[in-house]
């Protein structure tokens, strides 16, 4: 098995940054990249890449996040894009509960699917079907509600399965529910924060006392991978927002179908 050098860090950072937010599955692409490059990437390195892409959400939605946090102690935060910071926090909590239940209950199965080519292929194809189905939906204008939040959280939980896109599942479920697009995509990104942070904490606990790979992977590879994933992740967030608002979300289905079929044939 090869280790992660600067070149590999750049490749993995780009893949993570592009695929974490675009509806084409970061876990599936990272698994394929590791198989193709014969890499043995420690869990801690994946954790670093995910935290890198999360930085893009804080940059794009910094005002909204600040509004929600300050609304807990002060509801007079009218300068934010929406004043109901406490309500949005409640909806994020509602969406996080089913995600956590699914993730913790089926964690071992999801971990197996990460290394199984057939599972990776199936996840890509299911994602493609979800995305394509949104093409036939009328644009929604409904305000995000509690039931919507729970169902979107279920979609996020299911996306822990290898190559089933998190953004693809959450946004598709919201579109099926008729939620207004801009509000939906904002909620999808904000909902990712506790999911990614929670997964990172679980991974950190699970690797406590283990070799983090720092002896075999230079600190520069960690820094490069994290920086690249953060920059590319920010760009991909902007691309996805534009695609959803302009009604082009379903176009990513073509790529998912191609990735799924190619995985079956090649692996």
C-alpha cells in the first residue's frame, strides 16, 4: 500500500472538495480513489479532509450561523437574512436526530459498504435516480416545516451508505416535499454541520490510542489536503446553489449513472 504524499493529498483534497457538496458522493469517490491509487488512508486523514470542506459552509453561511447562535440568548437579530434563528436551530436539531439514529445503528454496515465496489455502484445509481426524479417536480414554495426537517434528516442518515450523496438525498427529499429551493439548499448545508462534526468526534474517539498515520504521512500532506478541500469545497457550494436555484439539479444524475456503471465494469 502506498502512503499519502503531496501529490496524493492534492488529488484527495480536490476530490473531497468537489464531491462533498455536489450531489455525486464524496465517500464513493474517495473510496474509488483509494482503490485506484492503492492508498491506505487512515481514518484521521479522512476526518481532516471533511473538516476542510466544512469550512466552506461557514464562509458561505456565516451570517446565518451567527444569527442562530446569537438568537439563543438574544432574539433581536433582525439584520440576518431570516430573524427566526431559534426556529432554524430547532429544525436542525429535528433533522439531526434521525441522522444520528441511522448512523449509529447501521454504522458497521455503512463502513463495509465503503470498501465494496458493488455497494459503491448501487449508491451512485440510487443517487442518480433521486436526482433525475426531481426533474419532474414542480418548483416548491412551501416554508420548511418540522416534518420536512425530520424526513430530510432521514435522507441525510441514509447517505452514510457509500456513494449515496448527502446533498443529493437531502435536497431531493426537500424538493419532493415542495420546500422552496433557496431555503431548502440553505437548510441542507446547515444540517451538514452537526452531522460532519458528530462523525468527526465519533471517529476521533474510535481512533484514540491508535496510530493516526502522522508517522507515515507528513504534516504537510495533512495541511495541503485540508486547504485544497476547503477552497474547492467553497467553489462547489456556490456551483450547487446556482444549479438548484436554476432548476439544473437533475443534470448531476447523468454523472452518477455513468459513475455507477463504470464502477461495476472496472471493479
